[in-house]
C-alpha cells in the first residue's frame, strides 16, 4: 500500500507538494469545491474529489497523511465542522497531519521579530479565524498534527512582473512596514521535510530570511525587467480595497530558525531577490 495523501482544499501550495510526492509514487486525493477544476487535478495525477458533493470515506480510509489548506469560514473550519468527532475512526492509518495557517496569527509587532513561541495577538478577522482554527485542530484527540504558519506566498503565476509590465503596479509606502515572504517551492520543501521527520504537536514558521518593505520588492521586479520603478504612493492616501489595506495593518519580521534547525531545511529562495530572478528566468 503506497503512502496516500488526502489534501483538503487542494490549491496552489498543495499542488507544489503533490508534484514532489507523485514522483515518489504517492497516491494523492485532492478536494475542490469547483466542478471545473476536477479535470485539471486529474491531469496532474490527483484523484479529484468534489466536496461538498462527494463522500470522502475512501480517501479517509486510505490516507496515511492529511494536509489541510482550506481556510476557515464564518462558521469555522469546514473540515472539522463535518468530521471532527469521527476523525480518528475515519482515518485510522494517519501518520502525519499538516494544517496550513498564517503568520497573521501573531498580529502587529511594529516591525519586531516573532517566533513560534510569541503569544498570538491577531488584529485582523482573518488572523483571529486562523488562531481559532489552530486551537480547534490541536484539540482533535490522537491526531498527529503539525501546524505551519505561512508568510506571504509567491511563485510561478504569483509574482509582481505582470503588473509591473502593464504599468498597474504601485509602490505603496507605509513607513516601517515590513512583510515576510516564502516561495511556494520552499513551502513544499518544509512540508516534505516534516513528513520525513514527524514531530506531532510541532509548530513551524515558514518564511524566508529577508523580511522587507513591499515597495522594495516591486522596485526590484522593475529593475529586473529594465523598466522604471512604479510611482511611490503614500499609504494613507492610496486607494485600496479593504482586503488589501488590511494586509498593512500588521508589520513584523518572522523568524524561521526552527525549520532549519529541526527539519534541516535549506531554502532554495532565501530572499525575494533570488526568488524573483528565478521566476523571471523560468517565465521570461
């Protein structure tokens, strides 16, 4: 019986991990809420499941590993709402479970450093929802759970180049603002390392080595494209959606020592400059 991953909410990050696992003869069940995505998952070697809509009994019964990428909604975590009480009985073979959370659970630290032991003080609705979901997942008896707090994700198809080329990018400047980031392939490396070295109960920050102001990233993308940097716009006067503005509500530098010391991870993209150069080389 091969290792089998049940990937709940099989999106961008889970697909990066799955490409690695499929090359090692894993079986992957991936859920999606969209009918139109089923054929795409199937073409990638994923056993696609429409959920809600299809039963997950066979996937649970076979699963040796569980990855939860789907975020909590207004009524909490969708998977726990449906399966929490019977998780152990449904998935008796589980050796590892991973929950993808966010560094937003730490809240605002005025640009200061946070690590996995920093108290959680989220200030946004998304951060509060993730904190509550983490707590609920940790309460599931007998689950070999690992929590991964992800910084801002970028990678193929999720870089700044298109907006810079179109002239729609802006360098929004808020003094003292810094974000941590992570390339999607480095997330996959962390997850793969954790699967190989399970430590139930562990929490990991997943980010690169270089928290940086967002305007610097845009300016560097323009430099790589040999285009003039987009104009600077003061944050207070910038026209932004409520969602976009909320990202600027918190500023912190996230420490990633644990993924290196405990999992032996060496980041392929330790900062945004390496990451952006790689993206441009691959996509042109």
